[in-house]
C-alpha cells in the first residue's frame, strides 16, 4: 500500500489517536480481492488481510484515529458524535492516483462512543458489505469494503450476536456533520478545514473566483446526483442524518437501508424511523434540508458586513440541488423506460408507469426488466386495473414509434438491474454465516458484481421473486 496520511495533518482537536481493540479469535468472513488490487494492496497485504480486517495489524505510516463530528439526527441537533466504533486506519493511494480512506468498523470504544460498546455485529456487517458492493456495481457512488472478519466473541444487541469487523473504503469520510462540530466546538478551525476540504476533494474549485461558493455548489450537485441514482435503483438509505452524508456525494453509513421491492414510495425501512422521515420518497427533500443545514455552517467564513450577501449567494448555490436532481432523475428514468430523453412526453410516460407500479404494488426491479424484455402481457396480467395499463402502453408505443428501438433497448440493459439485494437474500446469507458458512455471502457477492448480466448458473428463483402479496416489507432495526 502507498500511504498519504493527510487527515492527521489537521488540528489534533479534530481526532483522537488510538489503536483498534481486536476481537478475540477473529476468523475470515469475506475478502474483496478485486478491490484490494484496485487499492494497490501488495501480496503481503493480501495474504495478511484477516489481520488487517480484524484490527490485529496496523501501519506505522498511519497511526489509527477516530474522527470527531456532530450532526442533526432525525431533524434534531444531536451535539457531538464522532467515530464511536470505527477508526480511520489508513489513507492510501489507489491505482487511479486517488486517495482512499480505510476505515475499520467495530474496532472498539473511542472517546466518541457515548453509550455504545464500540462493536459491530456480523448481521449488520454483512448487510453493509454486500450493499456497498452492490451499489458500486450498480454505478451508484458508495463506500465499499475490502473485507470483513468475525469471531465467536458475543456482542449484546436486542439479543446476543456474533461480533465482526469490516474494513470500509471510501473516497471521503468528511461528513456534513464535521462542519457542524467545528462551528459549535472549535470555530477557529473552520477556515482551515474548509480550505483543506476544497484542496483534497475539489481542487478544481481553487481556481474559481469564489472557491467556497464553487465548492458548495459541487457538494450540492454531487449529493443531488447520488440521490437521483438512489431513486433510480430503488435504494432507501434509512438514516440520512447530517452525520451520515459526506461532502463527495458517495453513499455512507447505510445501516437500516433497503432495496425497494414492491414500489411503495412511503415504505419505512428503518424500524426507528417512527415518522417516516427517511422513506424512499422523502430522500430528495431530506438531502436538500441536510445541505441547507450544512450551508449555514459556512456563513462564519465571512465578516459581519458581508454576511447578508454571502447568505444570498449560498442560497443560490442550493438552487442547483433541484435542477441537478431533476436533470439526472429524468434522464435516468427515460433510460430505464427505453424512451428518448429529448421527447417532451417521455418523463410523463415514465411517471405513468410508476403510478401503475404503485397502485398495483408491483415489484420495482422486476417490472423494469419485464418492460425491457417487452413482456407486456406478463405486466398486464399482474394488474387489476388493466385499462390503466392499456392507456400507458398506448402512450408508450406512440412515443417509441419511429425511434431507434434497438439503441434504446441497449441503453435499458445498462441501467435496469436483474439482481438487487432483496432483504430475504441478505437474511439467508446472514443466517448461514452465523453458523460459520459464508458460501451464500460469496454467491451473492458474485451475483451482485454484475447485476445487469443474466447469470442463470448462479441465480436462484428467490433472487428474482417479488415479495408474495401477503408478505409485508421488513423493517430493519437501527441497532447494529
Ligand atoms: P449511525 O446512526 O450508525 O451513523 O451512528 C450514529 C453515531 O453513533 C455515530 O457517532 C456512531 O459512531 C455511534 N455508534 C453507533 N453504534 C455504536 C456502537 N455500537 N458503539 C459506539 N458508538 C456507536
Ligand atoms: Mg453514522
């Protein structure tokens, strides 16, 4: 590995150096060798991956540290948070020259653990491991993980579970909540922190006339693009607190996430989300709200007499959210539908299709695949209101008449996954893994590596099956 320990060049108030506390008797769970290669791991690192992914081996080039940050959780100011069970154990240079953070999750208590035990359980580690991998393969910017380990050491949650550790990779662990912490507890650090955030993550903004505004605009646009991609693949993050969104717009900290099965935009996947704040359909407006909170933390950068104008400029930056989101979402939906994005009726037609999926409670992923395969009869057979479907199909055919259907069809195959991580798939892999059998984790890992490609030799019927009509969606507990 090639190191660039840049985070530890920041003021030491922003982190706490400490070593991981390894789980007793850690054993291999799963290793993502292709990712390790991309991250320039050499043979020695790869052979020793279990030691690295269980906190037994750290690197002289990078003393591990826990970051401090703050945040708004479920819309309320939560005060100081921070890495309560994760440590940044390395910043390394990947094959593309990009600096990637390696963050060991479940590495023991830190000064920011509050009431927590600093640990992670196998169930949630497997969920995060597979989902990060799936999102990356789906083309959604996201953290990923090099590997995870487990141990017979018990960790108490609602019940006693197996402990685990996961080595997460991400282009950025600077959260919106970092800026909130600085303003509240160490405002003298704001200027330098913003400057470093720009230098590290948006160096092109340094050349702009107003670098901070260019930076804010980029963060807003990248977040909007990420959310558009979530919506298009049917991903619900589940805990979009300001401490769980970073400044590069790559998905992070998705605990009780869910890939939507039935198209039910107001489905609550997080068991602790009593008011449905973080449902699928709320994600764009919540991201907008989080960014608004974040922008307020940039205001102290200017002198009092400039504040009013600066606030207006920041508000203008935020206007990019809606335009960027809609641009990407509309284009993506047209592509999924096999409709030309320049046609004025394409988006309406896409929405008409979604209304059918919603009213008929059809499977989101399977329905797009059926549309792509021109299985219109199968789609119609699942509808109670067949007239609504016929009206849609007429509109759909009209728009596609005289278009290059072949070309549109090719585009559809690149954006409509055949395989997503349905909750029951993850659940089965977890149950086997808890008995020491990681073969199902491995099968899903491979299946989800190429989600757009049919894999008849690897898939099972259940991977494709929609939820039975009488089965409710699962809500996932936040405790992990
Ligand atoms: P999350 O909602 O998972 O993003 O976590 C919110 C905060 O709680 C973060 O600061 C985490 O580090 C912390 N946290 C979550 N679980 C634990 C745990 N088991 N032990 C210590 N801190 C935790
Ligand atoms: Mg978090």
